C-alpha cells in the first residue's frame, strides 16, 4: 500500500442503474431542463432494434435529431460534421447511446460546438501532449449524458480519442467538462452487442483498473475500488460468455467497468497498455476492444520490476493468487476466446518501429511505472506480444 497520494473527484453528477434507459434519460432531461436533445447513437441499435425509438418516444418533443454514423475509430471528419448539425439544431443536451466511439464522439462534439470547429484542421492545437495535460478549450455550455452499450468505460473519464485518418494518428482531446453529467446503465441495451465486442471491451475496462493500480500516482481508494471492479468483470465476463442472456451478469460487468474506471475518474494516469493500444487502433486499424487482450500480459511482464506488489493484488482479483498477474490475465483471455498475440490481429514486426515512434507521443508512455525512455523500449514490449 502506498503511504502517500491524493484523490481528485470528477466533474460528474451521477451514475444511474436499475431503470430502463429511456425512462432514466427522460427524467435526466427533465431534471436538467433540457428542451432540445441531440442523440448520437449506435447504428446497430438505431436500425436493427427498437431501443433508440424507445428513447425518442420517451423524450417526446425534447428530441430534435439523431445521428448514427460514427465509425469504429472516431474520426475528425465525422465529429466536426456532427457538431455542425448539433449546433444548427440548437441542441442543449447531447446524449451518446452506444460504444466507446459513440461516447468519444459526443465528448469532442461538445467542444467543437463551443468553439465552432466545423473543419478538421480546427482541432489542431487542442490535442493533449506529453507537455500539456488538457487542451486550451473553454468549458462547454452544452453537456452530455452517456448510455453505454459496451464495457470500454470511456464514459467515466473526460478524454476523447479522435483519429486523424489523413495522418493515421489517434489523438487524445481532454477537458474536465467533457465528462458526462450522468451515465445510465441498462443491461437490456447490451444484449445486442456482439459477443467479441462485449468480451473484448470488458478486457479494455479491466485495463483501466490494472493500469490505475500499477500507477505511481494511485491511492488507497482507487486501489480498493479498481480491485473490486476487476473481480466483477472477471466473474461477469465468464458468466456472460457461458450464458449471454444472464442479465445479472451483464449488470455485474457494467458495474465492474464503472469501478475499474475509478482511477481515470480521479485522473490517475494510465500507462503503456493504453499508449500502445491507441497506436494499434489509429495506426494499424486494430479494433480497440482487442488491444488489451493482445498487449496487457506483455505490459505486465515489462512492468513487473516496478509493480510487483500491485501485480500480486491483481492476480488475486483475477482468481489466481498463485500466478503472476501476466499469466492470470493471459489465462482469462484464452478462456474468453479472444486474440492473444499481435500476429492474431494482423500486426507484424515490420510495424513495430512505427508503433514505438507514435507511442512516444502519448502522455501515458511517460506515466508508465517502469520507465519508457525511447521507442526501443516500446519495441521490447511489442516483441513480448508478437
């Protein structure tokens, strides 16, 4: 246990669960006094289920428009166009209903609306860099509510990942007021999520907890909450794989994602798994929900000299106190049937140098508990995962 630390509360008001999403959102819109609600929704949910229509009906005249075209890796091109539409609709509340890309899009749309950024290059200079934690954004006048359909947990932090496809570069944009005001958890919406996405995003949620527990800036509250989150996710993911209709297990996974994100809520920095994962997605087109599965065991091995005590607690939370944390996590990935190596997701060694170079641009690389000083250090981790 660390003998020193601090905890910073997030700019979020509530997490709501135990109610249907449409009912909970209607009540939130009423509480917030929102009159013009703009929905950014998963296309699958909007076109193949009635879940978004339930939301529209519950909102009634408060609903002004729905957009359902966010790509897997949230892109500059799309978000500036959505921001223009939301601005033209005079939206006073943005609601994200879907996975991590949809949630990230809603976050950055708030800022594009605030600054009237309607062209891709308008985002230049606002990105987070190793020297600048938050971009020079003004606080947005319009805020958001998130209703997640996956477990990636991005709704619990104030950052957004946005890809500039022209440069094949995924960047972080961050401001404390990009955090959703409220998050609504409804297991019923998640039953439409494809199995690999559900399970993979669950491991991505575990990534938040693991890197927070291992962080040099963790604290006793974050550690306790994140460890419980890992337990919820470990058990819930195995249960939902065995029985996808298990609603209690799905809610357990959602609660685990929430708890595992507690470090990010407190602005505890992530490490190499996040830094490399962002590059794998933006540069190599690896689905975000597979990045943790292929990278985390190797990151844990690299970090073990600096995080041995933390990793023992992680292994215990994963139900394998007798194993190294890297072995326990790898065993879970195998049981879930997810890809286990970089080769499984189409990343060969000839990409390692570029991945290492791009990963050095991330704020999380410098925050890794075992120092990463140059691209060659990143390549060492990649070779462990090859």
